[in-house]
C-alpha cells in the first residue's frame, strides 16, 4: 500500500535528508511539503506549497495525507528570542499537528530532542516536552517521537556549539556508559523516521538516543 507524506521543515538538516528518502521510497507516491520558500528541487512525486506559517490555519486543506512528518526547529539565536523560538518549536508544530489530525492524517512523526521534559529548567527542553504532551492528546492512530542527541550534518547556517560538540562528544562517548549519548547525523534520524513511518504498530512509540542507531 502506497502512502502520501506531508512534511514541514524540509529545508532543515533532518527534513532535507528525509525529503530525499521519501522521494526515493517506492512506498510513498506523493510528498507534500509546506515551506516558507520554494524548494530548490523538482520531482514527479513532490508538491511544494510556499506558505506563511503565521497564517497556518488558512492552509488546512494542504494537511492531507497518511503521515505528517514534523522536522521544524530553530535556535534562540537565529529566532532572536526565546519567545520567537517557541513560535517555531512549539506553536507552528502544534497547529500543524492539529490541522493534520482534523483532516484524518493517521500517523504523526516528530523530531523532538533528548532531554525533552515539561519540568526542565531549560526553556528549550521544556517547550519540547510541552509539545510532546500536547501532541499525545491529539487523535492520531499512531505517534512516533524521536529524541536524538546532538545532530551532525551540513546546515545552511554554521553553529559554533554544534561544531565544538561534534569534536568533543565522539571522544567522550567512547566510554561504554556514555555511548548512548554519541552524536547522530541528520541522515540517520531521517532514515529512522522513514522506517518507523512504515513499520510502527504501536499507538505511541519513543525512539531515544542510541535507539536511533539501530
């Protein structure tokens, strides 16, 4: 049985990798992307809609398919403030999920973060935890939540902290008890997202840190 994918965050590290995997998969015959700007690729399966995320509810008819993949994300520095970051990392993603659920999309796949927790002292991890909790209340048949550690890969914008982490973490995680915290590539997360979108049977599944390497 072939599927239609709806993808938000297609220009990001994981989203871009996932987009190419979906287009190359014989299990997906249509890939609908919603982005702020036109994607620099064309493909027979691809339908790209350029939208204003501030007006998401106006695009409810575009959130139709079998699986919604949510790969949106930004940094506080890039957004300009924690409030602006929350718009992207929580508001946009939750509204998109609500629209998809209302349209009968049955499976939701989210890239969250390791350490996501509604009680975290970190504003970033707290908003990630809040998003997970809100998503779980929506009427999807299946929900997949991926919580990767530090993400490695080529990004549009250079991030100093991630560059430092990409050097330090592979060294310290050679110790067995820290192995599960080793950095992971955007390609690995994207591959896991594709796999669980096709194979997951449980209503709710978390894929945490080292589990993403399997």
